[in-house]
C-alpha cells in the first residue's frame, strides 16, 4: 500500500468517525487538499472509482463497517466500535499539526483527559521520528488557558466520553440561580469552551428541547447505556453569534475611546461587528449586530468609562442601573 493511499484511507476513517457523511464527490476534494497540504506527489486526476476502491479496501482489509445512506447522502459507520488500526506514517506537516494540537490540548483540557492526550501522542510517536521538532520549538509554544481555574476534573472525563461515544447522561444540575439542583437526562451533542468555562449543548429530555449546560455546574453525572444519533441542527446552532441561550439584543452601538477600541477589536462578540472612526478622530462607534445583555453589559462596565453605550435604550438603562448599584455599594 502506497503512502498516498494510506493518507487517503486515514482521511476517510477520520471523516466517518466524525459523522461527517462524506460523499464520493467530497472525498475527491479531500484527496486533492490532502496532497497539497502534505506535499505529496499530486495526481493529475482522481476519479470516483478511486474512492470506491479505497472504500472497498477499508471494508476488506480493515473490516470497516461502512455503509452509504442515500437519504443524507453520504458514507457512515454502522457502529462506532471500529478503529482504523494502521501504523502511522505521517508527513512533516501532519506531525507538526499533531504536536501543536497535543500541546494546546495539554494546556486546555483538565486531568485526567490531559494525560490521555499525551499518552495517545506518545503512542503515535513510536513509529515516527520528528527530527524537525526540537525541544526548544515545542517549549516555545505557550497557551494560557484561563479555563483551568475551574476544577471540573471529576465530572469532565465522564461528560467528554459520553459526548465522544454518543451516550446519554443522567445529571444533577445546579444552575446557580438559587433553585434546587434538578435531575435530568441529556444527550450531549456539542462540547465547547466559552468564557473560560467548558460547556455542552445537549438535548434535555426534561425540557424536551436543546439546552446549554456549564460542566462545572454538574453536581452528579452518570453515563447511561443508551445512545443517540448526532443532531446536525443542534450542532450547527453553536456559533460565535449564537453561542449561549440568552436573548439577543439587536443593533447594539457603543462609543469607544482610549484602550477600549483595542479591547473591542480583540473581543469578538459577533462575526459581523464593526468599528468606525467618528469625525473627531478621538472616538469610535462599535456596532454589534446582536449580542446578549448578559455579555455586553459587563464588558462595557469593565472598560472603566472608555466604552459608553449609545443604543438601544435597554442596554443604556442596564449599564446605568449596574453602575448606580456599584456607586451605591461603594458609598455605603
């Protein structure tokens, strides 16, 4: 088996395990992209037959339980107990991506998942010799993971495994609103890091609707035997512009001065936010198409008077109310 074909098979296996439902046509694009990234010898032309042959190799020699769903359409795994057991033969760019990803994972994930990532990388390195990656290079890549301040080590691995294996969870959740923690069964569809906290977006069987849960607020967790099918609508709903379930306030405008402009540029609240200079040359208008008050009000207050809300009125009033409460508290 050639190195090029091995890379193609590994790419197909990865897409199948991610439930990406690749089609023969999308796999052809993946083949060309793969060769470009890894610097392999580019073929003048692939054909659909190349994909069919690769799928057949996966079925025959690697016992892959792959099937084709004409409704989606795309290839999928009939069960997720299969692994692509093949010696790794990685290119220099693939090794670099692996090492960078592992370094970030070590700094972002809590224990014991951090140790599992390191062990997996060590296993791959047994068959590869990354001479181009010296100790200095690896140590000079630093990720400051502020999320590590929250200790979620006892809960996170169970939630992570359930998300990975599409298993339902029975949890006791404390929303920290003064209510009694509630027991519920959820299907964790999306795992994400936001505002220094690990979260999951899941289908909640109690509420019969998707809900977002902060993992550190899960008091008890138990992985159940039942599995669920990934819901692409729930997965697609987690975006930068709709990452939390708070009510979105449209067309928020803020006047910036001093360092607030720099912090606004570094703090992406919406993919289509804009910052435009005002005629005086000393201030800017920061426009956010939509953002929750729970997100933007604390940000405005954190700028120490260099971010002044202009509109809408509900945001102006919310900032004024919070500021007056702070002044009253300090005065007392």
